[in-house]
C-alpha cells in the first residue's frame, strides 16, 4: 500500500493537475498518513484517531506480554534482585525511548550515529516509544510540526528563487563595447 492516500489518478499536493513535473518541493510523507497532513484531507482525522488507538492498544498488549514474562521469572524463582533489575531496566529504557521519540518529533537528530547506537535501547523500551506516539497523535500526526516547518521553508525558498528570476539570461541584450 502506498504511503500517499490519494487516488492513483490524483496528483499529490504541490503538483499541477495537468500531470506535468512538480511545481516546487514535495511534502515528505509520514508513516500511516502519507501526505494527508499537508491539507488535513483524505481521512486525516480518522487516521489520527486510528493511530492513537492502535499505539495505545499496542502499548497495553506489550505491558501484558511483559507481565507474563515477569510472572515467568517468578515461577522460575530467580530471586527478587533479578526481578527488580528487569523492572528497572524496562522502566529506564521506556523513559529514554519516550524522550528520544518525543524529541524526534520536533527536530532531526543532530548525530545520526548516536541515534543508531540508541536503537537497541529504544527497542527494549518500545513501550515508551508507543506511548510517545499515542500522546503526540492526540494533537497532530507524529512529526507533522517538524515536516510542516521544513516544507513551508522549502516552499518559501522555492518561491523566492522562482520570483527573482527575470527570464533567460542568455537572451538579454548585451551592451555594445567601444
């Protein structure tokens, strides 16, 4: 399924209806939303509600899975210290994953290699990432504010470049030299 929710015959935002080349920068699609975040069309509200419900349901299901895993540790009688370490590990990793995911909605990472290094930690704390996705989807599509700012900046730069052109520079008359 395509990330763009528009019908196949409908050009995405920023392209002329004639089917020609794009007129300016194109918006970056967001997972589950495509480019519907630009004009809030194509079922944007329903998608946001679906993402909110889905991420919360996934977080609740993950908590049940972790509970069963913890009960398995109790049945194995590994001791109170191991149980406390498991709880602390998932809690800390979830908090860090929530924070990093939340920061990712507002700004691009400054150091991509550091983000790659934190991938394992964010995988362990996946519940925090799911909760960040849920909370953000209550107000907007996760990452919409960042992408909207980037898209508006790109559109403004494109319009500025386009409006400053005065035509074909090769066709200008050159002053005669004496």
